[in-house]
């Protein structure tokens, strides 16, 4: 079974409900196939902490964490990160540390990274898929793009599933 690791920009679209294209694509994927990195969890919690009076946003983020598995950052991810960051810097294509950590996590757990950030396309071994119809297909940028079957977070479709 293919595992899909959701990047922070995709999770933000889901939580904010501002991308019907993302919702349409994800609805066809089983909840058990979706996960996010603990790094993404940290980014989301940081964003929420910057807005302490937005109780609704905090509740939506916490509800999201109940629905989707959060994968812990471990030694395998750290090893992938070290190699990946060194390679990118050697090739003169450095990337933000948090993005590199998320990419390394996807590599470590052999997951497809779901993102709308084209920066990930330059990582040769990373399997990437984009969901937003407003962005160019990542496969045109040379990534190891894959087909994505399609909002897995539709509560009506997955009412009894909890992670």
C-alpha cells in the first residue's frame, strides 16, 4: 500500500478548506495511506502559536492530528537528511532546512510526498505529487512524480476511521 506524506502547504489547504482541487484529489485515498512528518506537525503548531487568539484554528489543527498519523522523526530520517542536505549543497541547490527534513522523512519511510512546492522536484530519488490545479505538474520539472488517486479527510466517507 502506498503511503502519502502530506507537506505543510497541503495540510494548510486541507485545514483552511481553500483548495477544492486538493479536496477532490484526496477524497479518493484511504485515511490509512495518509501521514505527515513530525516536522510538519511542528510547522503547523508554530503557525498556530503565532495566532494565540484563533481558537477555531487551534481546534481544527488538533482535529486534523486525530485523523492523520503523525510519523515520528527518527534516526533513519536523520541519516537521509544528512545525505540529502550535503548532496543539495554540493550541487549548489540548497533548500530550507525544514523542507529538507520533510523530504528526508519521505525518503526514509518510502512515501510519496504530496506538495505544491516545486522546490522538491529537484530531489532525484524523492517521489512527489502535486495536487493544486493552479500549479504545473511536478513531473514536468524532472521529479519522480507519481499518479495520485485523488479529500481523504471527508468525514462522511471516513466517519469511523481514527488514527
